[in-house]
C-alpha cells in the first residue's frame, strides 16, 4: 500500500499533541525534532517551528477520509468553533464544484487541513 504523510509545523509538540489527541489521534513517535500522531490509518507528522505565526502560516494538507463526518464531528465535540476567523476553527462540509465533499479545519498553528470525503 502506497502512503504519504503530511509533514506539518508545530510551535509546541505538547500543544499540538494535546489538540490532536482530543480529536482521536494517538501519540506514535516523539523526540525533540519529530513527532507523529495517528488516528486509524491516518498519520500526521510534525517538525518544530516555534517561531511560526499562525496568522501568517501558509501550510496546508488534504486528508482524504472514508468517514469525514466523523472527524468533523470530533472537532465540533472538542469545541472547535465554526467561524471564519481565528484558530482553531472549522468550516462546515459542502459539496464543492469539484464534486468533492470538503470541510476545513484550521488548527492552532494556522495549518489548513482539508477534510475530504472519499468516494465522490
């Protein structure tokens, strides 16, 4: 099985881990220069970037999910607000012109995660 894992910035491994673990991710690996978190078959990897400004972050990735609504609901249950400003924040799922159902999560470090439902 081919696989790709996003490499994302983290201002604080502790803060990043705390945020994602509430969403159902588990710690997989961590040392001072790298951390990986897993949720089922999904893996996110993080590198330290303590000087990152979330408002200026240009980092993003796509998560193609068999059950996008479940991860979106986990975000809502964790208290991530649906709003158009700040971080973290959610943008509700909608069917895009591409015929893909996509929701958006901007996490605490300003990284945009596109939550894409598989099967469209």
